[in-house]
């Protein structure tokens, strides 16, 4: 979603003056999405408004450090309570997926350090999709780490428009559907899953734990916009199919609620099975958002009837 002035003011009060210079530039005064239609998936009822609230949490949730933790193998969570940021550690430096809002840059750097890694070892910065809550901080992160910023071609125009404090959005390499990014023996594959944005990217990799290899999927948002155009319907329909076909043992997402992050984190215990290895949530987001897209389309068709 786009920023609203309330949270931004709050975040700026917490953050530094420098980080907040020009903070209002990329924001839009979006009204909250409608509280209809409603869909029930796996016993839970959702509306467009409730899904957004589930994703974003409170203003404080977006800028408050969530306890950084290992997910599996060389993959760690370094985001806030509701905005995901993932660190992938390799012997040749680290990969970061999602800078989130620019005000969160020091928080993410702290989370990396709290885990015992160096933020300055960040060599590659990747993104989930071209919305401010996931990639607004890219320019700041590049200043802090000199990481190479890579972006899916279809999201490049939207990223170029993202200029916090007037800073140009850095893009060092343009990626295409199916392209692999490799560093220090770890390979991530970029899958184009458009609809929420044109270049929404689902990343996949494998991680090793206990002598076994697991498929890890960093899901992109599949949330339909308020008005589902034929183009968006076509894009999302293809994306639901793509996501369901990807190998997945560990599902992650751009907001923790998309994979029950808090519930899984609470179950982490020495000697217990890793709660993040859980195929049951792999298609959860596709199921919810496909039901919502169909309900929105039905509502639109009903409204268009004379
Ligand atoms: Zn978004």
C-alpha cells in the first residue's frame, strides 16, 4: 500500500530528521479499501479492508523492530512487526530482500547486527514489489552498504517514480522472469507474478537444514486492487497458477501475516521441529486473493448492470 500521512508523521518522530527529509513526497492520500465484498477461506472471513489491516498492522507495527531470527539455513528475518525484510547470508557477502520504508533503514541494519552479521556485507539488494512499504528505502540502503540493486523489468517504471527526499531510485541491474541471482553458492530465482504491481516478484531458493534441502518461496503480494480491470484479472490469474506450481516447503511473504509469521515464530524451540517448514500455508495467499478477486469481479459486474 501507499503511505498515509499519519503513520509517516509518527515514523518521522521516531526516526531522524535526515531520514524524514522529503518524506511526504512519495505518499498518497488513499482512502482505505472498501469493507466489501467478503470471502471466507479456510474458515477465516476477509474483506479488502481487513486484508490490508492484517498486512499493515498499526502505524507503530510498520516501524518497530520484530525480533530478528533465523528462519531456515542461511535465511533470516530482519524486518519490522508487519513489513518483511529477509537476509540471506553467504560466504561472499549477503543478499537483502526488501528495504521497506526509508525510515526503517537503521532498524534493519540493527537487526542484521543483532544477529551477528555486518550490514556493510550486504552485496545485493532485491525487492518484492514497487510499493513504498517494501522498496522505498533502496536508495538509503545503497548509500549505507554500496549493494547492487536489482529490479524486475516490469517494476522499473514504478521504482523510478519512487524518490524519497528527491533521491533517484538506484537500479544497477534489470532482471527478467526466470532469471537467477547467485552469490556465494546461493541462487535465488525471480518469478514474475504480476497483478498487484506489474513486476511483482516471487523469489525462490533452497535452504539446507539437518542434512536436508528445502524449497523456500518468498511470495509477492497477490492482493487485487479495488477495481479489477481485464488486464489485472489476466495478470493475477496467471500469477495464482504460477505460485501454485512453485516447489514450496517454507513459504514467506512481504507481510508476515501472509505466512502466519508471528504464530510460527512463537513455536520456535530448541530441539523442536522448525515451524517455518510448513507446506500448509504455501498456497494460502493465492487461495484468499483468488477468492477476493472473483468476489470483486462479481460485485463490479453486478454494479455495471442497467
Ligand atoms: Zn503493495
